[in-house]
C-alpha cells in the first residue's frame, strides 16, 4: 500500500481532518497537476465567449467528418436550433474505425468486470468486429435508417456493441435502464415505434438472476411494429424463443457478414432517444442528434477530466441506461480513444470494498461517480477504501445531483488522499453533456459548488420575471444554444417548447433548477425548483436543509420532504441515516434539529426525524423522494418499479406511522 501518510485511520481522525478542511474556502489545483493539464490558460473562457460558434467549430473539427460542415449554428427558428447542419459523419466510425486506422486496434476499450468476478478485456478491434456484424444483422432483420431500436440490457459489453451498431446504420437507439420493470420497457417501445428490441436471457443482481426475456415476453404482445427481438445469452437462464421474431445475439452475429461500412449521416440525424423515468409524469422522449452531441461529449470528456488517452483508465460508475452512461461510458470515452472500466455489479457485492479493489486491479486514474454513492461509502467507514492501494487515482468527479460539502470533502480526503482535484459537474439528460464544472488544472474549487460554466456555455441566474441577477439566489437558465442540446421531445414538439422555452422565450432554456451565485461568479445548484417546502409562508429548499443535516458529524445521509401540517401548511420531515456504528434516539434527533436551526434558522428544523438504515433509491442511486412524501403523509405508495431495493419501504412505513412528532 502506498500513500500511507495520507490514510485516515479512524473516525476521530477523519472528523478532525474534515473539520480542518471545512475551513478551507478554495482548493487550488495541485501545482504538478496544473503544470501538465490539458487546459491551463484562463484565456480560454474569453476566447469562447467572444466567438462561441468558432470555439465549438474548433471542437467539432477534432472529429472525422465525411463531408465537412460550412455552417456551424443555425438559429433562424428558435428554439429548434441545429448545429453543423450541412456536414456528414458517423458516430460509430468516430468511436472505432478512426482509432483502428491510427494503429490503436489492440488498445483496451473496456476492462469489463462481471458481478461474480469474471473479467474480459475488450479491445477497439473486438468492438469493431462485433459492431459490424450486429449492424449487418439488424439490417438483415429489416432495420433501416431512421428505424428505432430498443435496447434493454444490463451492464455487459454487448450493450455498447448494440448502441454503436445502431449508430453505424443510422437507426436511433432507445436504451431502457436495466432496472426498469417490463411494463416500462413496453411503454417505451410502444411510444417510440421501435422496430426491434435487443435484450438478455437473464440479469444478475447481488447473486440473484432475474428472468428478463421471460418477463419481457409477458408484456410485449400486441406491439405490431416490434418485429424482432434479439436475445443476448448472458446468464444461461431458460427463455422462450418465438419463431419468426426472436433470434439469439450470437447466432445473429455468426450468420452476418463481417464488414459493414459506416454510413455517413447528416449531423442532425437522430442518434438516440432517452426517456425520462416517468416517476412524476408521462415519460419524455429526449432526442439527441449526431454531430453536435458527439462534439459536446468528446470535448467535455477531454477537458473536464484532463484526459490523457494513452495512459488514463477512466471509470464512470453510472449505468449505460442513463444519459451519464451514454455520454461518459460510451460515446465520450470511445470518441477520445481511451480505456474505460465497466462493472456489472453493485457497490456492496460481493463485498463493500469491491469498487476499491477494481480501482487497484485496473489502475483506474479517473473516477466519476454520484454523491449518493459517496454518502453510502461514508456510512460504511474508511476501513474499506483503506484496504486497497488507490494511488493510481489522479482525478475525481461527481455527477447526478448537487454534492453536499461534507461528501465532497470526504471524497477528496479519503478516496483522493488530498492529492486529486474534484470536479463537481452539473448537466442534464437534456443538455447531453457537462455544462458547469471546473477545469481541473485551472479552476480553484469550492466544496459543494459546480463552479463556472464551461467555455462555450452561457448560463445565467434570473428572478421570477426573467431579470438577470448578478449574485444571490434565483432560477438557473441557459442563454445560448450549445451543440449537445436536445433537439426536441420525440413526437412532441409542442411539449418541448412549453417545457423548456415556454417561460422566458425561445432563446432562453429553462433549466428547472434553482441556484445561487457567489461573489466569485461560482454557481451552487440548490435543486429542482419544485423541491421546495413552504413552512408558514417561508420557502425552504429541500437540498439546503439536507445539506445542513448531513453536515452533522453523526449523519451519513438524509432526505427531506414535506408533509401536510394544519398549523404551518407544510412541515419538514427528515429521513436520516446515521454513520454505521450509531443508533438514532431522541437525543441525537434534538442535536440534529438544533444543528439545522443554527446553520439555517429555526424554521428549517425538521418537525420529525425518521431513522432509516437505508433510503429508497433507484438502481442508479437517486433517492426517490416521491415515495418518501407518500410515506410521510401516510398515502398509498405510487409506482415502485424503478426501486432498487423494495424491502426498505416497509420499515420506513412502520416507523413513520409510529413516530412521536417533536414540537418546534
């Protein structure tokens, strides 16, 4: 083990270190890191602001274009912006062929680790071989340019092959997160008019196997447009195969021609549709296109992560079923020709140190993960990462939700050994790629802040009437189009306009997040504008209250929701998970309430605290506050199909029903 001097050996030592680090306002890039960084000239912001189209054109030209573009941005019909509209290119070619032609076919594209410890090293040449065969196989099944192909696969290499095969022939893919219920798969296949579906015999989760194909068959009857189902043999689970419709993936590849030239496509040709989870409303089919999206993900992957393709091993721990996986497991890393890690399993199976073992095993240099995962590791304690040599890491990243300062500092101190810059990134499924984040060799970081909009990105803070605010708290908006932005909602232009441009006009994108901007111009994302609790007429951000709770030394994780209150209109209910060796009682609850009162004010003190061994989360790690609101108000629970572990709900319901509410 190296870096022993930086290891935090005990909870008491960690608490002292975090107390000291909390006094540091800004963390400067390490001198050695800055000296070698890809981007270290602050003039890049001014250059991009002066000529944003020129900046993005320069980024786009780092891709291979079959027909070079002459028009960069067409903004004549806002909000239906187009980028590089007269150029043609192919995403699959840019992710595979050009690297092989450069002599990099033997470079590992993915170190794949199976749930039970299986390992596969997939090279760029391996991907290229299988992508061509699957692309020909899809064409043999009648899939043409423009036809939608559904993909419902776990975290296995075949999911990447499937996406790139679709891109190769111009068939937009519609990936469905592997944790969704079959009914959600059917809904997405139906509304996207999918012609084919690529799925799996069975999927593994913590030692159990789910019969995916059998479950898919149960709900797919009546979809007349779905003509073919391709089945990957992964677990050996028995599954029915319907003559004339179903074919095994390996059989399809074996009978297909080995060469499939990449089809040059217009830059605005649809690359994929990605549906929102549908937890609060009808799912939105977010449509991304080819040239602008690939430009954005490739550029941000290079610059935000200070990428060195020849030596870095990049690990984005997301699932390919989410946009983070699309952009920073598949398209960004492959476009840049780097080596990545793909892991099939959960962070606590077969043991709670499996992530750190993987980092040590493959020499991971860049780790990109979610605050939720970081807080879980905080709860488990330092002993698990301390078992492994993490000295290969040189950069850490955060994605998915605002990261609270305590989790940021823990990540920096325990995983980064105080040596690795932390890039907290803000972006959305709709934006396609990272929008606000530090450039790690250039930007001083503040724990909890995503810092500054990236070069070429224009963000602002406005009040309810759209007036720009220099600092303070307001609504986050994007004031200039960017290449990777969604082009519309699939089949619903009207909803696209009303959802994102209906409030402040067709040239101002309404993010839906509230934010704060400080005197340095740094953005602090507070959370969704609808995540607000109104206590006695005072609007309180759930994210702000949660951040205050988890800053308490005994707290590992917290989620805050509103419940109906006859006196104050709404009251704050906090679901709180303590550090592993602690138990919740009235004294700890009083400490937490007092702590929140000091940090924010008395109105922000939770009226009641419900102790939770775990919180209901999707399999991607996002807390399902909708279910917590149902529990707090004693309502029947809504849809739980996206829930990772349904067993946590019963205990929380019992505790919520039995609680004695504290008085304010």
